[in-house]
């Protein structure tokens, strides 16, 4: 059985590596021809989609509280007993790594009278509620009621913490913040997780993390979905000659963006390698994975070589308290934990640089853009034929807001089948 499973996994891995090679082939071809893939037409989005409070409420209800969300990279909860508490669209969430090694998300709310049972993050095999002292195991079971004789009879099995459907794949943990959800998380991923597996995040190390405030969540997310703005908005940080083209590859609503070019940066140096001068089977994995990998509706993964090793910044974006606010947790993950101070400092500097780029350039612009849109004087905003990523994102937001719960499976299952 185990052997058969290993063989299946190997076959999946070979197939998805083949897909990575096909994408790279297309990027090289477009790079040589000095072209990019363009979508059919420019597309307008009503400006009010970014500013309307009712629309914002719908997005929280129908997207963030109904679809699987990537709640944590596996390395954030590396060992049995690791946990973190967080809030997503007003829902208190607790994610734990249980004794058996699996990850599980819960409603962080005591079944006695609702107080959150955990704060912050750390390691704990049990949580004692700070209000009256009920104790829960980190698998959600109610272990003990305080002063049980006085309290009265309690069927402990009926008072476990509420569980959210949870799935760990590719070194990332997803949860759906609806205990009744029947949407299969694997179907929702549309086969994208098999490609993400190639990063090997499962064994990576969480170097640093931080949370920064931002503008409306879609305004913020738009910025992760185009390269068009890079040499303009980021001219002082990335440089004015930065490439502004991206080709988009989609698995359902999840999209990868990558520059059409035959050149890739050689691992660990500034030197450029010409992929056409190499046999495809020798194309290095970081060349095959280059660019930005987004996970609908709120994740962006940018990988690079920096600070002495392979690293990635995983940005996790959530809507804030009102339509004009969001917050983003940036996880800086590294293939290897740095062992000397120089590497540690290099990684730290790179992470600080990326924070500045996002906070000072992307999000400050997003705030100004949002304030201008709130004037209500502009009816529409536009996405060009070169901004297919933003177009697809807004189309998916629209489609999912309109879809009933019962339609969700039918939306994602065919996407998964098409990817296989
Ligand atoms: S609310 Fe948790 S013990 Fe009372
Ligand atoms: Fe940007």
C-alpha cells in the first residue's frame, strides 16, 4: 500500500514537473519573440466595487467565510503542540498542530460562554479558558469543566471546540471558516497544490514574520497580480528598467505570474542564465518556479534567492474592519535555517527591504487610490489586455459572490478534473 502511494506521489510529482517545464517553455518562447500573452480585451470594474460597504460585507460573507483560506505555512506550526490564534473577517480562529502531527483549525471560542481560549502563539498541549477555567486539549476536546460538581452535568463530547474543515498540502495549511462547509478543499485547490509542492515548503524554516496595515483588500491584492506597475511605482527600489510583462497561468481562481524571458538569474548570483542553451531536463527548480504564485483569494508567494539561500515571502492578506482597510502578514520562509550571523543579517535585510517596498510603495499608493475612488467621481477602473491576472481575479470575486453554497462544488470540481 505504502509503496503504491509512493509510486502515485512520484508520478504526480513527475507530471507536475512536466507542467512546470511546459510553462517555462512558453515563457522562453515569448521572451525570444519579445511578446507576452494578452487577454482578449480591456476590462472595466465598477469603481464602487472597491468602496461600497455592502459589497465589502458580501465579500467577507461569501468569500472569506465560505472558501478555504491559507491560514498558516506549515513551518509556523512546526511541532506537535504548536498553536496560533488569529482573527479573520471578525472570526476568532485557533490553529493547532495536534499530537498526531496533523493541523486543525477551530473556532477560538470557549463552549461555555464564548471567551477565546488561546491568545498569540506558542506551544501548548491544552488551553485553559481565562474566564471560568474550562480546559480543552489541543485537538479541541473538552478535558475538564471547572468545579464540575457545582456546574451540573455536561456531556463533554458535545462541548468540544467547534472544528473548521482543515487540509494541509504543499507545506501550507488551509481552513474553511464554516463548520458546515461541504466544499472539498482539495477540489478548491484545482490541482495547484501539486505545483506548489515543488517548493518543498514542508521542510522550510520560518525566519521572520510581521503584520502590516494596508488599503482595501482588493486594491492591495491587485498589486500582487500585475508586473505592469513594477518599473514605475518601484523605480526607486527595484529600478526603472524592471520588466513590466507577465504571463498568467491559472488553476481555477489561483494564478501564477511569470516574466516571459529566456533568461533566469543564476542561483546565488546576479549572473543571468540563458535557458535555451540548456537541456530542459537540467533546468533548475528555481527557474521552473520563478515569479509570483497567488492563491485565491488572499495569498501571494514571491520566491527568490537571497540572504544566502532560497527564500520566499508569503503574503497573507485579510480584509480589515472597514472597506478601506486590510492587514497583511508577511512570512519570510527559507529553505534552510541560517546558521551564521552573516546569512541571518542578509536575510533580515532582504525582508526589511521587501517590507519597505510593500508598505511604503504599494500600500501607500493603494491608500491614496482608495481615497480618490471614495470621492465617487470615477465610475470605472480598467484592466488592460496585459493585466489578465487582475481581470481573472475580479471575475472570480464576482462569480463567487453570486454563487449559492450548493453551487460551489460544481464550480471547483470540473476545474480540478481539467487540471488532472
Ligand atoms: S467562558 Fe470559558 S470557561 Fe467560561
Ligand atoms: Fe508592487
